[in-house]
């Protein structure tokens, strides 16, 4: 099995604090970790740990952060031949404050200073022997190019829809699966009042995907496949940090699809996989093994 990913990668600096401070005060950090991050990159890392061959396409700068991002992916056996280094530019970085006890977080991030990956920079063989394509839609031109190539080759595509950005809806209409954040659902609904997840997922169904899911944090997720809507509750674990949980969810979702499981089993596996990640700080340290996830699911029938 092989999954190709196209999108963001980042260097995440994550620190644990006992509570969020007031402005103009000091706060001592309890713990600090630095690791690779980014939605598509972390999803591929989670898939690699499940035994799936993965290759990543994106950009970094020629800075220390870029070197660390590349090393973090290589250490997880993710192919980074498609990770291009932009000279004299800065990589994407994030600083993430996590509240001890609640797992709540605040993310400060800076996008890379370099030009996004362009369509003509993608290799012609990007999807050779690929079983799946994962995109986040942030590099619009390259994303559309990759998706159209995937459709030509009958390679299924998942869109990680974090926000309703320019071109995102048009891109979603070309994808086989759309897994979105609650923020995407709210923006899609254009409703500042009470969020109606069922109305949002019905709207997403008009994109024409085989299945669409909105993740809802500790409220689980809602999915539509065909005309059937179902909810999947979140699994209860001792939450240390939710950073990367959505990315790991995407990885688990793709794994289930590759295994050709029923969509309800796909979402349940992804939910457990993501929940178990939350037991450790950082987006990747807590990613469980397949055996851990299977044992957890067996104990929560």
C-alpha cells in the first residue's frame, strides 16, 4: 500500500503550562518538546507507523527548521524526494501552548516565506504505484494538478479541509473523500449562531464525495455516505494534548479505506487511533501502533 501526500509541513515547538496566562504576565513552562508537524506530514507519519509506504511533497526553507522537518520525516521512513528546499527562505514554524489537565491549546504559527509548490514542480510519476492521495488544498495550483492526475489514474483522493479557503470548495468537488474540521463546517454554513452539524454535513454531501466527515473534537464526528448520516462518539482517554489528533484521524481513516472496511468501521478506527495519540504531548509522540489500536477497540466494543 502506498499513500502520496501533498501539503503543509511544519516544525512544532510545544510547551506545557499549568494555565493560560493573563496579558503582561510571565508563565513558567512545565515541559517543552520540538518535533515535525503539519496536517499532511503528520497524517503520513501515522500511516507509516501502520506499515504503509508514504511519500510527501511540499516545501521547506534552507534554515534549521527545514532541516529538522526533513529529518523528522526521514526518521519515520516517509519518502521526502518531493520535499523541495527553497533557498534563502524560512520554513513553517509553530509555537503551541498546551494547558496541563484540560489539553486545551493555543497555536501561534508562521507560514513559510517561500513560494508554494507549483504544479510544474510535481514529478510526472508522482502517483506511480500509488493507492491513495492526501491533500490539504493549501497549495492550490499544485493540489488541483495532483487531483486531476489522480482522477486520470483512478487513484482515490482525500481532502483534509481545515478552512474554507479560496478554491477549497471547487477542490472538494473533485475528491472522493472530504474529512473536515468543525471550523470548516461552521464556515461552510455561514452561520454565527448554534452550529448545526447535520445541516453542514448534508451541504458537504452536495460535493459528490463517496463519504464526508466532520470531526467535532470531544463530541466525536458526523459522517455522510450516500444518503446515510451517522455519528461516531469520541473515545474517552486521559487527554494530555490534542495537537495532531485531527491529522492522525486522517491517517487512520485512509488506513481503513485502504483495508476496504465498511465506512462505519473506518471512522471508528480513526477515532480510536486519534484518541490514543492524545495521551502524550506533541502531534506524533503518542501515535499508537496498530496492535494498540486494535486492542483498545476490542476493549471498547
